C-alpha cells in the first residue's frame, strides 16, 4: 500500500465550518498538509482569514468565508462561494460549537436555543446544503461531524451541550444510512477533553482534577491528536467502507465512565 496515495487528499476540496477555532483550524491545517484545498467558514471573519492564511502555507489554496453556521441563507452563500472558487466540496468538517455548564433548573430558553442552534441545527443545515451538492455532483464525498464524548451516556455537567451532541450522533448515523448508496460517507468524531475557547472557562481546578482522574491517559488532548482520524475519514481510499461510525478520541475517558 502506498501510504501517500491512500491518505493523500491532493485534488480534493475541504470545507471546515467553525474553522477559525482551535480544533477547527488545526483540523483544517491537517487536511491542507494532506494536499486538500481548504475553505474556512467561521462567524468571525478575522479568524477565518487567519486560518486560511495558515492553510496556504502548506502550498494549497485557502479560502475564508464569514458566515453564521446557524443561518441557512448564509450557509447557502458559503456553499456558492466554495463552488465558485473550487468547484464544490468533497469533504465537509462540521465543527461549530458552544458550551455551558449552567445547572439544569437555571437553564434559560435563550441559552437552550443558542446551544441547540449552533451545535445541532447548524450541522443539519450544513449537511443539507453541502450534502446536496455532493450528491448532485455524483463524485461522492465525506462528511465528518464533530460530536463529543459527552454525547452519552452523560459524562459531565454540560447538560444542553451533551444533548446537542447526542443529536449530532443520531444525525450522523441517519444520514450515513440514507446516503451510503450515493457515495457520501457520514461519520462523527467524539473528542474527549481538548481545551478550546468553548470549554476553557468551564475547567475549574476541581473539574480539571475530576476529568483527569477519570481519563486513563491522565491528560487533556492536544488539537493535533485529532488530525490523523480526520485525514483518515476524509480519504475516500483509506476509509472507503466506513460510514455511520462514531469514533472516540478521548484518552480512554469513555471506557472508564461507561
């Protein structure tokens, strides 16, 4: 087996929604290192442009698109921009996310709606829009939804976040079944605890100690440690028979707590 051929993504276009964040931008750079052109879609234009600039250092084309992932109209515009620049997406990484540790009885409707809109609705819309173009192009494709080790059973105090990510798992497996015959594979990564913008403020000393005590590896993950799984799932050769998978990258956290 020629490893570069099996895992190389030269000639492919990847779209990373939420690509301006720590995890999203690192995954984008990994896809670029494997040879893919990468479009960064993020609510923050400055972050999208910065991430696109880092992508281009790998010698591929980068594109920055500012868009609200929870808006169908803005995602449709993003899809059109990617199609105009690169011809359409072969790979979609769904990585937007917000988090909160508000106790159950204190959760306001506005917080519930915001988290569900960003974490779940946005992924449904992105799959609907970018997935439609993948199917219409008849070239297949790979969609990778970023879920969480907190998606079930309940592993932490992030109630609304955990429910939103459980929905992501269901969405992933439903679409994997629906689109398998059309060559579009849909999988999810379930990261454990990777310090990023959305959860740094939740990591009190007490909570950090609890998480690490329940993680066999005894540490948090580094963003780069998601890259191998992302590139594998993105490759139509390396993971050609993989769809509907919920793949945990969590240092053994789930194995300890299930």
